[in-house]
């Protein structure tokens, strides 16, 4: 069975992608720091993506599995004006959003290179393109993910591996817990499509990227809702 590995598989978006991938016939292997107590119907491994050695050990344990795609959805946000953002918060956001994606790509891609094919799907955010106040550190991390993914696409195209970045707009998940309705609506009103997105909108994009039909699309950033 073809498998997809989903980081952040317990999150609002990651868990939805995991369930939809299962329904579509993929095996799902999830990871997060704190796997849920209730069995979601697929394994979720306790891995902190900021820990390069732990990520490497996790991917080594998957050797022999038919991994088709890496969906790197682990992320963290903290809406703060820069002048009130502690250095520890900056380090945490860079660690999870940027370094975490790098670790997962570097280790997971080894499985895809071995089989000479596959998909890497990373996560940015629409706020990176919009330049939203309060999101400078988070948006900078995600801008890093976008450029990183573009370079990686060039490194891996020889192996029939595509690397794309999905940039969702605000979606009601635990990540948005610290934002007011007004703050969310302000961002939604800057989208071309002025409707708040739901996790299924992300799945619709991700499922296309997982499909063989997306083989000629790589190095792109797909903004859900439009910028
Ligand atoms: N929701 C939105 O509005 C929105 C908009 C644009 C982009 N995004 C991006 O979409 C992705 C998914 O977001 P979401 O809304 O689903 O977030 P979420 O509900 O807050 O879930 C975050 C997930 O990441 C995991 N995670 C956090 N730190 C981790 C670490 N160090 N190691 C391993 N896993 C870690 C969490 O599990 P543990 O806590 O157990 O580790 C959880 O599974 C993120 O990359 C986010 O930046 C979200």
C-alpha cells in the first residue's frame, strides 16, 4: 500500500488530511509530539520535528515501507507584534516551522529518492504574502519554507519527486485560538475569495498534488483563497 507521512497529524488540518487520505486508499503514518490517547485509526508516532536526530530515527524506521508522500503540516504560530515577541518564542517558531520542515524533508526524501518518485507537500500561510501585522516571525519562517521548497524541487526533480508548498488562509483550528473573530475576518477580507476556508479546501489542493496528474507541477506555492 502507498503511504503518506503526515507531520502535525493531530492538528486541525493534519488530522483532516489524514482521514481523507485514509478514505482515498493511502496508508497514513502520522507524527506529533503528543500522540492522542484515542486511536485515530492510523499510527501516530511521538516525534518532535525540531529534533533532527529523532526525525532521522523515525524515517529510518520506515525503510521498507512504500512511502509516496511527505505532508509536512506540523506548525506553530504566535500572533505578537515584533517588539513584544520574546526571543524564546522566535526560536520556537523557527524551530517548528522552518527547521522542522527541513528535518522532515531531508530525512523523508531519502525514502522517496530510493524509490525514484513521490511528493513533498510543505505548508506556508497566506499571511506570508499579505504581510499581516503580528505575524512577522511566523511569516518569515513560512517564507523560508517557500524558498527552501523551491530549491529542493530543483534538487529532487531528477528523481521524479515534486516539492510544492500549500499556503492556506485562516482556518478554524487550535492554531487560531489566540486570534479574535475580527482579526480573522480582516485577513479573510484580503483574500480574493472572501470566504473563510475549511480543512476540506486544503484536502482538495493536497489530493491533487498527491495525484500522478500533478507530475509537472513543482516548486510552486499554492495560495488557497487567492492573494
Ligand atoms: N489553521 C490556519 O489558519 C493555518 C493557516 C495557514 C497555514 N497553516 C499551517 O498549516 C499547518 C497545520 O496547521 P493547523 O491549523 O492544523 O495547526 P494546529 O491545529 O495547531 O496543529 C499543529 C500540529 O503540529 C504539531 N506540532 C507542533 N509542534 C510540533 C513539533 N515540534 N513536532 C512535531 N509536531 C508538532 C501539533 O502536535 P503536537 O502539539 O502534539 O506536537 C499538531 O499536530 C501548519 O504548518 C500551519 O502553520 C494553518
